[in-house]
């Protein structure tokens, strides 16, 4: 397994981590920062539950709210990462650092950052749905969090030895070794002077090929305490919305006023099926295929070309395909030509397959 694969696995890990290892990593992080170890380490089942504990909920086995003291995130997390980045930047130069980031953490961060944003938004929506002052307080608490497994992109980039700076970031004493240990065994965590609050990793994570949260029959991200996020190809959707997808009808799709949700409905239902069952009429027809248009109130039209594979399948049948084309497409020929990157005037296929 490569280093990149290892860190991708860390970022996407689900299920109960190894608590003893995580707590050892936390205590080491405090020592690396020159701080006393926390008097108490408390576990929460999700970031939502952690924020509730930090807001005054009393954890199991404790009689009073957590005596946290001030946040020490800056000393434990920000300073070691900034120092490691500065060492690499100085050794590699601006262009070298940019290339190093692109070769290591950039792609992983591009898929992790939306997930982090969605978790933060989900916590705020759960705890402060309509209270701006409370929302600000919750957001500030969320900024105190070390992202644990979701810091994988930065740990991968900064913990990689280079010719310019061999074995620097991974040196004992840098603090990254402690952060990496926690990342491999736990989710988000909150370090304070007296208390560290750690969270378990999610129990479920479902993403599409682009790395977006995606699931049509349940939560795309779920934690053991019930905190969950629902999404279809990255778009946040209500849980009850997904329950309706299995019994959709063309009429329900037409009546949906939210353009984004209606597009989710169409993707789930299938454009081809919708065209066939909604009574849609073709807007153009020629030797290349049939052009269909679905007009959507408040959204751009969906335009597709129906084409038939000119090369028969082994069983002698010909398959029908549907090609999604730009909404400005006026003719079937123009649409098929667009799929080849050509204008309709120059599209003259000698043989189609």
C-alpha cells in the first residue's frame, strides 16, 4: 500500500477506532507542545455530541459540565503544521512546494474539505437552526476542533520526506507524529487546557466516484449517536426526501418547486424513463437521432439526443442510447456533433459504432 493510499484510507475510515492509541496520541500531542497532559479525556460518538458536551451537557460518569479551560488547538495543531510547512517551503522554494502539495495532499483535500464543511453545517443546523447568536457560538466551538482523520491530506503532505528536507516533519518532537497517531485512530477532537474531547469515526460513509457524499437509500454519512447527513451526488437533501424517491412519478417530479431537488428526482428516476413516461414530445429528428427537451421551471432545460447504435450487438439487436447535450442544442445532429467536439456543419461520420 502506498503512502497516498494509506492516508486516503485514514480519511475514509469508518467504525470504532483504537481508543487507547488515540488517547496516547493526544497525551503525546500535549507533551510535544510543552503542555501538561489533560486531566480528563472524554469520548463522544460524533462531532454533534462533542459540541453538545462542550456546550454544557454532562457526559456519562461525570456530575458537572466539563471544566475545559482555554483551547490549546493552536499549540497542538496549528503551530506544528505551520512549522513543518515552513520547513518544506524553505527547502523546496515556492514552485517546489506547490508541486509537492499537488503531488501529495491536494487531491485528498479536495474531496475531504466538502465533507468537513458538511459536518460543520450539519452540526450548526442541528443545534442552532434559527438563532444567529447561538449559531456564532457553535461555529466558534467547531473552529476549536482538530480534524483528526480529516487532517489526513495535510499530514500526508507534511509528513513526506523530500530530498530537500529529509526526515524533518516526521522527526520526533515536531508534534506531527502525535497528530498522525490520533488521525489513524479517531475522528475530530477538541483539545483544551484541562480536557480533551475525542470523537469516534463515522459508522457509515458513502461517496460517488467523484468523492462526493452520495446515497439514495439512507444517510451518506452517519455516526453512532444518530447524527447523519443525507446527500445525492454531493447535494444535501432532507432524509424524508430520499424516502420518496422509490415511489416517484413524473407528476411528482413536475410539481417539485425546488429546482435542485427536482434535478435529483430526475437523476434518480432516470431521464430516459421520464421521457418515456411523461408524454414528452421530440423537438427534432434526423438521420443522427431524435432530440428531446424537458422544460424545467426555474432551471435550465434538460436536452438529450436519442441515438441507436448502428453496430448490432452479438444477439443482432441494436441498443438505444441517450446523450445529454447542452440546453442550447437545436437539432439532433448538432447534439451528436457536440459529443464529438464538432459543429453540426462539419459532422459527417463515415461509420458510426
